[in-house]
């Protein structure tokens, strides 16, 4: 998939997420204002049936970052954490409507997952015991929240799959499941689509409409496939040489034993396979992202935040990952 950049939109995460799942997860972003006071009014996701890059408004993102710095200075983060912890500890799903339970959990608990991304950025500040303790607590809260919302989604998904078993529900929005949608439109989404979600509505653009959206919102291809060496951030030190395995989704990750895995970002489902890898390189993320934490646990050399690794390298390339210096380079056979 071609990846995009824009002066108006900030890439936030990259996940191999279906349209249906993103339609649920959008509420973790749009409900961020409830406790933290942050604001994300719209999300844009560009994807196909394997990859999905999620963007937020750059001005809103910058303002939220300024707020997290302010909250750190005035001690408000601890109070926000206490509120989230209470919600997570006492959370109980209500009713028997599984999709509704899932949506409610995304709105009530989900925002901690997004707030945690801003707390992680405190790593840019001067090192201190308090900062490190907050970042550790942040990770624990995020994991606790994820253990509620994602199992609920899995239950809702199984329910919807059974109810609408004759449809490829991963390519549908929630509101479309009970409707007749042109099969040609659903087929287009497997190759390329743009998901735009707000509190009021969600739209999917394909074909010419998607091209118009990209142009109007200043999206241009983010391409750099000529470089032979990339610089990133050291997430876990070490130095290895090995063959590349490009991972764009769950179907790719199973064949990474003894190879250097290169992906946009990691997700929990990758972990049983990542720990058998020789090394890990990501396009996105910082030194406290999911990939960084996991590779430090597994003691696997890891470089994150290279931006273009999935474009520069190909399956089977021989590379050297010098995670001591944060450098990844292609070497000749």
C-alpha cells in the first residue's frame, strides 16, 4: 500500500485493522474529551485489506501535546490516571446487546488507550523519577483498558459474524450491516479506501471519490525507496545481520523465525512470532512504543521510527541492524 503524508494531518498509528473494527475503535479517539479534556474531532484512516494508517488533525494533536506538558507540570496527570483507574476497576458491561456493550466500552475506557500515546511523549522531557513512574503507570493502565475493550470487541464481532454470516463484515461499517450495499463498492474497499469518522457520522471513500479527498486534504505519497541506509531510534540495543521479512498484516507474521522483521508498527497479535525473530525495525513509534517494550523484554535488537523501512527494504534483502547506533542498512550478498 502507498503511504501518505499531509501538512494538515498527523499520522497517529498504523494498524492492520478492518473497517468494521475501526468503526468501533473510532470512539476511543472521539471520546477523549470526557476526562482528559483533550480533543480529537475527526479521524482519517487510509487503508486496504491488509494495512491501515490512522491520522488525526495536526492542529488538534499539537494542542493536545501542549496540554499533556501542562498537565505534567501542574500534577493533573496523576488525577486523570486515578479517574481512569477507578473506571477500569469498577467497569461492568450492561445489558445483552454485545455490539452496544462494545461501543460503550470504547467510549468509557477506550480513551485511556489514546491518552496513553500523549503520556508516552513525556519521554522527550528531561529524565526524572516522576516522569519514569508516570510512563510505567501509563503502560499498566493502557494494558488494563485493552484487556477490557478488545475482548468485548471479539465477542461483538463473533455475534455480528453469526448474524450477518453471508456478508464479508470486515469491509462494512456498523450502520451498513443491516442494509443492502453494492457488492462492487465492498470489493473496491479491499484494494483501497479512506475511512472518515466523526461523532455524527462515518463515511468510506473509494475510487475517484478517494482521490478527490486526498487532493482536497493535502495528502501526498510519502515515498523514499532509493535509500540503502535508514536512521531511527534505538529501542533495544544489539547488532545483527539477517534476511528481511516485511510484515503488513497477520498473514505475514507467521514466517519470521530467524529473520529481521520490518513493519509499520507492532500489535499484540504479533508477539508470539516476534520473539522468534532475529531483529525488529519499524517505520513508526518511539522508545516507549509497543515494539520497543516488547523487544526489550525479548532482548531482540530493535530500531523504531525509521519512517520508510517498509518501502526501502524487501522480503529476502540482507540487512544489518545496528541498534546500538539506530541504523539499518542493506548489505550485498
